[in-house]
């Protein structure tokens, strides 16, 4: 039996934390749009599908008609390359945002996906861990930089590096929720306790409203006993925080980045594309949101049902309408 120590189970912020002046949620009015949901895609273990999840979940949300911003916080800049952008260290990037060289609205670039924008990554981020040490509010640099543009995007996704460093800490402080991709394997479980411990420390010291958005099983193969066993352990540990959507192993998901596209554009009918659409629907449902595309589909279904009700059957003049009796 694979077990996870309950001591490190994720905790929710106390009521006192939720009502402090700095973190109190402002009253939403028609003149003040609701702030966006910032989700950090994070796991200190590499190779678990963080970048794949960040790209394809962001694309799925954008294709639902929701303006979405994807931020590449990893020095490897794989998210930037996966969306078809060449690695260009001279281009303004997340590094310039963190160091205060440019405001966010001067760095954002559009992508080939409608409603999806990107703040590119750069290998210059390698030095940011050292340069940020001497900066004021070094842990809050990303949160402060995103504040002016948050209301423009219902969702902002942060693709974090596979390390618990100052870059990741900035993402955790800026985020409202954590999305943790992981494989259903034994070694993937080992880092969960450390990640949950980090979550506890961040909520206590920097961001009292940070919560676990969900744990996502990636590269999933339900034919193996190990995968099923790990799933049961995670379900017992995380309860409803374990997402019901699983991302399967899919060759189209692996091929899409080499074409500079999310899988929803590269092969929208593939199992990978369908899985990330389901993930987007689950995230929206958990946040009690209905996308513009969902409203359009609902209106179209209602119109179709109404037209069926108003359908008038032809008069029974033809022998084909006559009774069989």
C-alpha cells in the first residue's frame, strides 16, 4: 500500500486570514469587474506535464470564449516555444516584468488561439533568482505587476519551473489556486508532502488566500494496477481536490508543441484535446462560471427545442399519412 502522511494534508485559510484588510475580497459591482482567477500550474518534480497542461488548459479556456493570459515563468521557456514563438532573449519577457523594466501590458503578445494571450519566458530568468534577492517586496513582484491587468482576464495561468525557488514563490504569492499535475506513479507521490508543506508556509507568511485548485493526473493509463492504486490513495488524501478529469498518454499531445500549437488546434478530435476540454469544463464548474460558448450552446439548444415544438405536421392528404387500420 502506498500512503501519504496525513500531517501534510492541505489546509484551508482560517476565517481570520480571509478577512484581513489586505486580502479581503472587494465588493463586485457593474462598474468594478470581478478580478480574475490566477492559477499556478506547479510541481517541483519535472516531467509531469506542467507545460503541456498550462498550454492546453489555457487554450481550452480561451476557446470557450474567455480571455485568458498564459505566463511562462520557466527559464526553459517551453511554453513560449510550444505556442510557436521563437526563443528571443531580446524580446521583452516575464524577466522584464519581474525586474520592473516594462509594465505587463507592454509585454503581452497575442497567440494563434482566439482570446489567448502570452507573456513570454526567457532564459534571462536564470539570473532573476539572484537579482531579486536585493529587490524590495521580492516575493510580491509578480503579484504587484499583474494587479493593473487582472480584471482583463477571467483566468491567468502561470507555468512554473520545476523547482521551489524565488520564481516559484512569486507565482505562489500571485496565485489564487494551485493546479498540481502529477503522474500516477510512486516517485510522483514522494514530492507531494514537500509541496503541501511549502503551500502551508506560503499561506502563513505571504498569501493567506492561496488554496489548492486541484490535483490532476497526467499521462494516465488506467490499465495498470499501480495507476489505480495511486489514484485511490490520492482520492483518500485529497478528497474532492483530486480532479475527476485525467489526461491520458496521447501521441498528439506530444506532437503538438513541435508544430507550435496547442492540441486543440493541432488535432481537436484527439483524446488529448478532448481531455483538456473536459478539464476546462471541470475548472469552470468548480468556480461556478459559465463560459460564453456554453451560453451560446445552451441558447442554440433552446432554439432547436422551440422550433421542434412549433413544427406543424402536414395535413393527412397523402396515403403515407393514412392510418394502417
